[in-house]
C-alpha cells in the first residue's frame, strides 16, 4: 500500500501543518502553482515528491518540471497537470489523451486517476464518460479567492484508491 499526500496551489507558502498531515505518507504529489523552488525543495527533502508546474510558476520551478506527468503507482495509472478542469468541463487539450486512454487495449495506457489543481476548488469526482477518478485538492496556500486551505490524503493498494481524507488547514 502506498499513502499519498496531494496538494496544489501553494503559491510560495508551505504551511508547516502540511508536513504534520503528510507524516504518514510515502509520497507527496503537487498539482502545480508551487510558487518557489524553495517550496519544492522542502517537499522533496521531506518525502519523495511528484509535481507539475502551474501557470503561475516560473524560473527554476517551470524549467525543472513538466506540464503533464504520467506515472504509475502500484496498479494505478495517473495523469497529473495543473489546469485540467473537471468532468464535463475539461480543458480541450486533454481530450485527445482521454480518448487514447479510453480506446486503448493496453492496460498501461489507461488513465485511472486524473489529478489537477488551478481552480482552488476541492473536488473529487468519478468521470463515467472517461472511466477515471478526478481529484483536485483545492489550494494549500493563502493566495487566491478560496477561504479555506485544503489538502487530500489517500492510499493506493494495487488497483484500488482507498481511505480518501479531506484535510482543512483552516481559514486563510
């Protein structure tokens, strides 16, 4: 079993409580708008970290990360990007990737979990059309219009996504 801590939109602020809540995690995933190379470095020193750059990232963060990141954890194929949308409202450039996933006979090409950030709105929803779970952890930073800082924590066991927890750090 692999325990995951998922966050997005830190915008240069790594709240000290993130490490407290992600202490039990094996990996951290950051869905973009990290805000500084220092935040990325702090996460990497704490736990193995997978991340994509966001539209507000620049410099070292943008040049060291990709816009799209496909990877596998146990038997779950993940696609992560910053600006993704949600079921019924995806960004158009994602649709060819989703079609390829759905039409493929190769299980390694299938997307099982789609992760994004950007909206600052926490949302977890299964997409029946494309056949995968979508996760947006909301925003862990204090920049933006959202009123509550949020994180997600969950586990992957073989091909199952389990024990999903919404963590509210509090009002910003």
